[in-house]
C-alpha cells in the first residue's frame, strides 16, 4: 500500500449523530526502520511523496470534492502536510467492511473488501456487479465534470495542476529522434522477459499449453517490440479528443471502492483512495477499473460494462 494505516476510536465531549466515532487514519511510510511492519518503506515513500503531489491532492479531494460527488465518499475530518519533509496525515470516516465468511447482508450494510485479483473469494453476485458500480461512478463523475458542476472547486484540487500535458496540442505521431525510438524498442526486452517468466514459469498453469508454444511466444515478443517503441504515441492518441476526457478517479480498481445493496436490492458503491484524481481519457480510466476482473467474466460482461458506462454518462 501507499503507507501505514490506523483505526481511531473517538469519544466526543458532545456526541453528535453527524460525527463518526470510528475513524480511519492514513500516513506515509517512514524512511528509517527495518521493515514494513515497523512502518518503513523508503522506496514507496519516495514514489508516493516525491514523484508527485498525490497525498496533498488526495486530502483536498476529500475536503472539497467529497461532499459534492454524485456518489458516497468517506467523510473528511482532518488533514495536514509538511512541505519541508512530506510528512502528512489524513483522517476520514472508517468504512466498516463486512467479513469474508458472511453470506448475507442487510440493505446498506458494507460488503467485504474486494481485494485485487481475489474475486473468486467473493460471493458470485459481487464478482461482476461491483464492476458495473465502478462504471457508473466513473461515468457520473465525468458527466458532472463536463456539465461544470465542479468548476467552483479550485482547478488544482481537480487535478488540473498535474493534468496530463498530452491533452495539449502535440504532433501525432510524436516526433522523436530515431535514437529515442531505438532506445524504447530495446527497453521492450524488460517487458518480454516478464512475459516469458510469467507464461513459462509462474503462470504456466493458468493458461493452455499453446501459450507456451515457441511460435506464439515469438509472435508476442514481436508485438511487444513494435508496440513498446510507440507506447507514448498510443497514450497520446487516447488524449487527443477533449470530448473523451474528463475528471475521473485515476486508480479505480475494485479495492478502491466499497459496496452495499440498496433496499431495492441494487448494488451501489462509494469510492476511496483519491491520489492522482485528474482529467483523463475515458478509455484508459475504464481499463484501470477492470484489471483485476476474471477473464471469463470480462468475456461475458464486456459489452454490458461498456453500455453501462455510456448509459450512465449520457
């Protein structure tokens, strides 16, 4: 994860039904110490705290956008960040996730956390309906952004400051020196090595033997070499159409949401983990929502998920 977390139980001097007594606290990894169990991870601290302004932006999203989003979002209570050393703290309402061995849930009772790539542990209905929830949330947020419902919130809170420069006018394809193209193509060997290791070793029991066949592997490698040299161009193309870009969650995988059923039996969701929220291309943000879905489910539900996104957006 992006840092150590903690739960806080609060007793108020003046109780109020609008105030939660169970809170959730998020902090960055420490740089001193020995293990993650001790709260230490220098690499992820650098990645999260020094490669972008994700933590500060997340606190601002909870504070300014959370109350007006067209879906649930944990209530913001407190945040602070030190610009000198990047230490920060974020305190929100705690999401009361249900237990995995629970078989039935009352209306509006939160279901278990949907861990990435562990959909098979969830009850059958949740395995596919949660992805429809993610489609609806992303589409709703994008539509509200297009209708300028968020415009009274400062642009930097909406990710405009870190907005992808690909949304500006760039030549297509990118005019890169041949040396740069060659370097990108050579770097594809790292990707090829990962595919080889996965298909022929770690993941070989997940796929039919034909996917370890030399002819298939060579074809896959050739595609990797060609595509990797133009990966920036491919991403640029997704951002060349302003009408297909809007404010969306940047990492809306299944474990960055929480789910429940309404009194009518329909599944709904709230969203968490807002670092990096910004305008983005519908295609890339949609793809990020379904990366942990089972292959059979995607094969069966792909058209339905796309139609769900379209219907909710329009």
